[in-house]
C-alpha cells in the first residue's frame, strides 16, 4: 500500500484495461469478488471489500487537484460493478460533485455483477456517465467455462452482455485463447465466436493465456493435466474464433502483449484480410512475437 500527497491511495497492484491508460484510476473496491478463475492471480493477495466512503472522498479531492483535465475515470479493482446500488447511489453523485469534467466512467464487471443489476439500475448508472463496462467472458464453451472456474454459464454471459448494450452502455468483452481442456480447443473457439456474435459487443479484446506463478493453471500444468498450446495452436484458435464471430460493427482486437500476432480488425469489413494474415502466420510466413516478449 502506498499513500503520498501526490497520488491517490491504492492498495496493492492496480489493473486497468489498456484503453484506460490515461484515465483517472479511482480504487473503490479492493480485489475481485469472485477470485477463483484458474488462470488468474491478479487479486490473489487481496480479500474483496468495498472501501469506506471517507477514503474514496479523500481520493476524489486529490484527483480534483491532480487531474483537472482528465475526462475519463476508471473504477478499480476487478468486478467493481458488484457493489450494491446503495453504494453506487452515493458514489456517482460524489464523482460528479468532485470531478464534474469527467465525461466517461468505466468499470470491470463479471456476468454475476451485471445479473445483479436491473435494467433500471444500469440505465441510472449510464445517466451518471457509466459509459463502458469491461466484461471478462473468456469463453463461450460450457465445458471450458466450467474448467476455468468462471462463475457464469454461456447463456448467462450472453444475457448480461445484451443487458449492458440495451442500457446504452458500451460493452468491451475479453476472451482468452489457450484455456480449453484437452480436446476442446476447437469447441472453445467456435462457441466463443458464437457467443460474441450473440452479444455483438462494441469491442472484443483477445488475450492468449500465460501461465502465472502460483495459479491453479500452473498446478494443472505441473500435474500434466493441462497442455499449454503452441504458438501455432493459439493462432489456429484465434482463426477459428474469428471465423465464427459476426459483429455488425466494432473492433476485434488481438493486439494485447500476450498475443503472438498483433491484430486489430475493424468488423465486419476487416475480417477476411485478418483471416488471410492468420493463415500466413500459421504457415510460418509472418514473424511472431517471441515468447520472451509476451506479457499479461
Ligand atoms: S473474475 Fe476476473 S479478476 Fe476475478 S478471478 Fe476471474 S479473471 Fe480474475
């Protein structure tokens, strides 16, 4: 934990989406309310809780001094949307009071957190400038979702994503390559493409799994119960997923540092060109990001 006059008060490491790099990061919850996904160690050292209002007000006052021009704010940590509406009904007016220049607020959310919000709740949050929800979906394959210990079914995730969009809030969805149990790689790719098609999010972020020290995934690998895919197998998953993904518009991005081949596809028009690029990479005709430069 660090706390100086020149910074906001953060407990532990802070994670935010790449697109929030220039945003004010306001930590309102600590940790992740789920914290059980097999591949994730981001919040393992944190017990989930909501910060008390006095601590948040102190940060809002500091933010008003430090960031008088930032129009975007991201509410950390993982799954902050899970906070009850009673807390949101205090928080959003407080943000408006202290940082009236902020135009867009973003937050991470699990499917469960979205399910717990009514359509009216989401509409109210949007009116208070909740402009984007980042949802870690990982897969649309039921067996893969159960295998990685996600807390929602594919149907629940689709319903949650559609609810966000119906409220007029932008939806950014993250999916993960290389997490399927043995023999489910193809099903994971195809079902995930179908899930994305049903959700029709504004942004898709594709990441490739990296085995984190201390994760459940590491244990499975060490016990010989999970096979880490090769770079070519990962690219084949990505290709299949893209084939099965039909978006009316939006960005399909596989340009995160964990990926072997950076891709940013404008949907739907860029899809064919991206598939051709993936074919060339699978055939060894394109230089891939070296293993040593991959990162989460
Ligand atoms: S819901 Fe997200 S932050 Fe929480 S454990 Fe799973 S991947 Fe990690």
